[in-house]
């Protein structure tokens, strides 16, 4: 299976939980943040540069790790650019720097994960994670790339990897280059709309 097909299947699978939205779930609604809050949201009609809305979190070492990991998850190939080329590292830096509850939780998870990767790299190969070869990086990530089968001592790192992979693929697929790469047709006027393709309907169980 090529990378384009893999990404499309992952995006389709990610849409399945939407069937459990309002009226279909017994889970209580999430609680709103309490306390003094985190200030007002930025004016999204304005153009902001990196770090102009809130201070960015990642330092140089962490950006190198983020780059190496993004390149491992969605590398460039003959069909299109990889995650690094479309700016996913900057996207993740903005994400973990935001003051909102989800991003604050992800910040700790991801920064702790970066430290874990560096510690493993030095323990196994006596180098930083960013300084490893691709095969050495894969050897570490193979231990944490699938949460259900990760060994007990790797479970926290596997949780980090799962979240980082989601952010990397989400950042890639929502970039202009990523949308073109996937063949996404949206946000443009159509003369007619024939509905979702039959294979997508079959995948989500309504075809």
C-alpha cells in the first residue's frame, strides 16, 4: 500500500467516531475550563507570523527532534512533499505553545516524549535522536509506534507517539500541498455534487 492510500484510509477511519456525537453517546459532556482563563482568542481575520500570538515553546534541540520525527512519519517521496516541507514542524510548535487546555496537555506529553526519544537514542546509540540515521530512529520508534502491542515500559512513550503522529498527519493533510497530494476537492464551488464515492460509503458502513 502506498503512502497516499495509507493516509486516505487513516483519515476515513478517523471519521468513524463522529457517528457517536450528540444523542448517540452516554458520556457526559466535557467540563468547561474554570478559573481566570487564558485571555481572549486571537483575531483570526488578521495575519499573524510565528510566535506573534503567544511565545513559541520548542527550543532548537526540540525542533530538531520534531523535524526528525515528522520526516519519519510522513517523508517526502516521488509523489509529493513530506511533512517537514509543508511546515508541519511550525504547526506543531504553534499547537504546543497555545494556552488552551488540550494544547497544554499535549505540550507536556510531547515535550516529555522528546526527552524520552533523546534518552533512548543516547542509551542505544550514544547520540541525540536528531543525530541518528533513519534506521536507528526507526529502531526506537518501532517499540512505540503501536500502542496496543507496546511493552509496559514503553506505554507512556507509545501514547506520545500516537498523539504526535495524529498531529503530524493532521498538519500535513490540512496544508495546501497535502490537500493537493491527497486529491481533496473542497472549499471550491461545484457545478454539481454527486455525493461521496461508493468506496468511502462502504468504508464507513453506510453504502
